[in-house]
C-alpha cells in the first residue's frame, strides 16, 4: 500500500539564486529552495503559485494568475497612497 504526505499550499516566488528558486510557502511563509526547472516557465519573482508537496519535495506547481494579479494590484495601490502623502 502506497502512503503519501502530499499537501497543497500557496507559494510565492521570493527570488532566484543560481539554479534554485526560493519560495515562501503557506500562510507561515516557510522558505523552501526548489530547482528552478521545477517551476512553470512563466514564473518570476513575485509570481504566486498553486503547489503540491510530498514532505519537503515540490511535486507540482502552477501559476496562480488570479492571486498574482491581486498581489500586484495591492502593491500598486499602496505605492500610489505613499506617493500621495508627500503632495500638497
């Protein structure tokens, strides 16, 4: 009988370091290094992913376009508010 510890978690690409991507995984933003080639081709820094894990091993990743756009929109809104603070 095969047992699996697979779990599904959101993750964001924090940065790339050589052949690895550093992801912040789950609500607690645990940092995990994964091979860059394990990610979708269109993943870049700031991209949100839907991920599946078997223990600490990434077994599947897909870009979450909706979450990525929502995060970019939040950041753009915050930057606009900050820029307005200094104006008369």
